[in-house]
């Protein structure tokens, strides 16, 4: 990847992170727990390891 591609990717990831944090904060505690359980029980953490880090940071 070139510098500009890395920069664009980083900008996109920051934008996406803010978007998903906003969505996460809008969920009730029950919805957050349900999301975490679905994530854990269906193995998303094995196929998308970066999502596990995100849910740990926001849970």
C-alpha cells in the first residue's frame, strides 16, 4: 500500500469506529449483552479477530 492508501484507510477506519461507537452507545445494556453473547457464541471472534478487540474496548 502506498502512503496515501494507508492514510485513506486510516481515515476510513476512524470514521467507521466513531460510527460504530455511536451505535453501541445507543443500545440498551440488554442489547449490548445480547450482541456480545451472539458474537462469542457464533465464533465471530475466530473469523474476525479485530472485532473482538473492539467489543472488549466498548463493553
